[in-house]
C-alpha cells in the first residue's frame, strides 16, 4: 500500500510539473503563443521519450542484472549507460539548438516562426538530462521513495522560477527558465547517488 501511495503521489506531481508550463503560459498569453510553444516542446520531448524507451528496454534490465552480480559491475554498467545517454541527449541538444529555427522554417509557415527560437532555448533542457536513467537506478536500488522528491523539486521550480523569469524578461525569460530548470535538481541526484 505504501509503494502504491508513493507511486500515485510521484505520478501526480510529475504530471503537474510537466504540464503546468502550459497552464502558466495559457494564463499569460494567447492561443497562438501556446501553439508555438507546443510545437517547440514536441520536438524537444521527442528525445527523452525515445531515450526513455531505450533505458526501459535495454539499460534497466542490464543495470538490474549488474546489481545482482557485484557492486563493481553495477558501477561499470551505470557508467556505460550514462555515457551513452549523454551522447544521445547532448548531441540532440546541440543539433536542436543550432537548427531549431531552420527546422521550424522548413516545416511550418511564417505564423509559427517564434517556435524556432523557443525550440533552440528548450533544447538546452536536454543537457545532462538523465532523469530516466536515474529513475532506473533508484528502482534497481529499491529507493523508489526518492522519486516524489524530484517531482516536488520540479514542481517548485516551475511555480517559483518560471513566474520570476516571466517577471524579469517576459516570454523569453519564462522559456529560458523552463529550458534550464532541470539543472537545479542535478546536485540532489548526485547527492543521493553518491550515497
């Protein structure tokens, strides 16, 4: 029952943390701006969705097996998975940051031109984006109780930092905070993983 409750809390917080951005932008801006943001976000979220499939299908079973073998094998396997994950996410971040406006220009008409710079900014969120991999490690170690902590941090950064960014620099400030706010949770991940 306790495990079910933790999963329910974590899932609810995660859903709110990852969908709250559209609620906030919908409060501040019109439907056209939300549509442009949705286009940019769609391209950016495609990368973690695909890498998440790989982690779920390949990395998680291998990490679990390595944990049963030995601590050294576990650490070695996690290191390999992290490097592979980083290559995919950081290469994607660089490509989308550089080519975001061009991609939008080629696929959409001039009404959606703002989605180009939004895509470039949001692609920064792919840098060191190892959430799926870290979640697999926590599951392997039986530390599922940590998951609501990260969802809570994501929620706090959304509802505190995004309005602050919007206050300072309008739409661009809000989008930049949305693109970079996941970096704030990395020290917490590093702390728990080092233990």
